[in-house]
C-alpha cells in the first residue's frame, strides 16, 4: 500500500471530510485535505532528512494523512478513535500487514519525537487557537506531539492486532496463559519505562532525548521481531492448509481466508447485539477506571491517610505492576485448566470494591495495613484481566475479533481519559479522599453486577 493508494481510498476521504466538518462546528481551524496533506508531507520530509529508507518515509506520509480521522468521533482521544477506524481499513489486508504497519508507525512516531526533543529550533514556535490551548507552542513541542500522536495510533493498532494474533495461535492451546504472559510483558515494559527514563536522562547529562533514543532502538528491535513472526505465521498457514488438504494456491498466506472473509459493516450487528460482549466491555471500562486513575494519586493517599514517609510512599503503589507480572499468567493458566472465567472476574471485582471501601472509611491508618491492601489490589488487578481478555474469542467470531477488541479498547480509553479529570475535581473538593474512594468503590460494585450477568 502506498501513500497514493491511501489518498484515493473513498472511505479515508469520507472520514477526512466528515472529521473536518465536525471540527469546524466546534470552531477549529481547517483540518481538511490541505491540513492532512501538509502533515503527511512534513512527516515524510523529517524522516527523509534523517536518512530513513524510502518505505519508512512512505509509511510516515500514510500516518500523517490518517492522523486526524478520529475527530469524526470526538476531538477527545481522537488518536485512539482514529486507530480503531484505521484498523478496520487495514484489517482487510490481514493481520501480518497490519502488524508490520503498526510497528512501523510506532518507530516513525518515536523517531519524529526524538527529532523534536533533541534538536535546537531556537525560538521558533507555532501559534494555536483551539478550545484546549491558545498561544504559542514551541516548535520542538509541536514536532514531539506529532510524533507522539503517530506513535499512539500505531500503539493502539498494535494492541488490537497482537490480541488477534494470540487468539489465532493459541485458541484451544492455553489461550488465557498466552494472553496473561503478553499482558505481563507489556506491564513490565511500562514499569521499566517509568522507572528508568529519568535515571537514563540524568546519566546522559540531563538530555531528554536519551531515553527516547533507547525507546527507538527497542521499537526497531520489536519491528524486526514482528517481521520474523510473519515468516513463522506463513509457515503455520501452509501447514494448516496442507493438513486440510488444500492447495497452497488456494491459501493467500493466511487462515484469515477461512475466518476473516470480506468485512461488511452489517457484520458489526453480531457484536452490538451480543449481551455478553457489552458486559465484558463495560466490565473492562469500570475495572480499569477503578485501578489506573487511582494509581495516579495513590502516593499522596499513602502519605496523607496512612502516614507513610514520602521517601517510600511511591514504592507501594509502584509494586502493583510487578505483582501482576507474576500473577496474571498464573491466573490465566488456572483459567485454561478449570474455566470459571466469570467466577474469576466476580472475585476480582468484589475485591476491587472491598479495597476501595476500606480506603474510603479509612480504618487502621498504618503503613503496614496500606501495604497489605495494595497487595490485595494487585491480586484483583491480575484476576480480572486474566479471564476477561480470553473470554472475548469465546463469544465473538474470529472474523470480527479485531473489531471487538478495538471497540473494547476505545471505550476503555474513554474511561481512562475522563475518570482522572473527575477524580481530580473530587480530590480538590475533598482532600480526605473519601469521596473519590467512594466513586471507585461504586465502580467495583457495578463490576460485580456485570460479572454476575456473565
């Protein structure tokens, strides 16, 4: 697929026109074809200037052209919305192509960000007058933001693609364990990034670009690893075709020719009319909204309500991701062996509600008790995902699995964007955290109800 192919795609052009119309109604400046074409050309120019191969430059132009289509849904989190919409277009070409493109978008995005944070642009700036920002934005920040937006689109598409790939390879073969390991490794990467970025920057004389450059190297390794996977995946498809007695000519290189027939938007009715899917979708929204936004201010909670010294207060909530690295695969393996996914999700949701209730009523204001409660939260945080993600392929056909995961991720990201703003206002009005913890507790109670409906 080339940049010219994307520019001629009727669906893409419709998205761009309607996204521009939606932004115009909100009072934004021009975001039509002239804008996305300019972004595409500038992104390509930056990578071409940095000496990247012609194909990478081409992919940068594609990413730049698609980067604003999510505004058709909402200005808030439009990169995630755009990723879901772009995924549907790319998914027709198969998970191998989509995965390579997603990895390439992440590499391109982080390269542009590195260019933005590591080069001296003097006093150059860009004037913006939009709803959320009005004023001069330094050119370095503008370029870094463009890179991060492209990276975010690739990251969202990659997450959906990886879930679909794991389902393809491990259905009937310890699927929950495989997904648990994938989640564990993802959280290990997140924890490492949060813990190592500042020390790396300090080690290189306070250069912000140092950890970004390391991220670039790691993403390039990831892209190469996925290319190796595509070779393995082709071998799997050939072996499956031979086992079925089909000719290699009949198989275009993927079992997707069996499962992922041509997509029709009318097929989405199978997702939207499935009550089980909506239960899982809302459970995901409530559960993750009850964990990640809480972790943003958990350190302050430890200090204010449990008399934990500031020097160690950040360590306690920081241990949760490390606990899930071990527990999520363990619970996933348990789910593979005994089933009872709804029961595991029910237990995890009940634990979430109980933990936030304890934080709300503020009993036993001691550091050791806070440590115990946070450990239990880590257990709950492992129980629900280990059963929730493998449950989706059981109720959604393989053909629609990418769309299903995309919808779940999109709704989850809405919660992760809006809930922190709500909690921030509540904490400002009630510094004892009782009100905000009560809200988190209500999320857990609703999650319990949804688990009972599964």
